C-alpha cells in the first residue's frame, strides 16, 4: 500500500478492507484519532482505552481536557464509579495526570502522549503559571 502525502484520504481508504459509508473525515460531530501505542497496551482494559479516547476527544479544543466525571460517565454509558476506576488505571499507567482545581470545579486532565522506546514516559503535572512543553 502506498502512503504518499499527495494522495487523497478517499483514495487510500479505497485500498483498505474497511468501508466507511456516509462518513466524512470532517463530519459535524468530528472524530478522534487514538494513538496505536495506546490501542496495543496489554495492561489496559478496553474501558481504560475508551476513557482515554473520550478525554482525547474533549481535548481537541484545548491542550487540556475539562470534563467532569458525570459527563464522562454519561458519554461512555457507564456509572461514575466505573469512570473513576478507568481514570485511576490511566493515572497508574502514566497516561494521565489530574490536577484538582478545588471544590465545585472540574479537574484538569492532562493526557500524556510521550512515549520513549515503546514505553509511556511519566510526566509531572504542570504547575500554575508554568509553560507547557511544546
């Protein structure tokens, strides 16, 4: 399969064994690309991976993601308790850093997409006033 950059995505998809009917890459609801390294992580459950994908889908507007656990639970069709379990697994794997902003405010979820030698490199949370790495 040829992946030259001057080829249109529609032409590339024609060579695949997955057909997207009625789908457009820029649909009104958008789409979320999930990194392959995450999909292949054997120590994460499918729910953990879906939670990461949902957080990633919220983050496209900013560098950070601001959903509450109730919003995550509603969008994923889960209970808040299940969402907390999946979020904790992402934290434990080094894929997520949560910054609590205080009573009545949603947390900030910082997604870690830094992979070195096939392993997720744990990152520290960004402190208030600190610049984000580029």
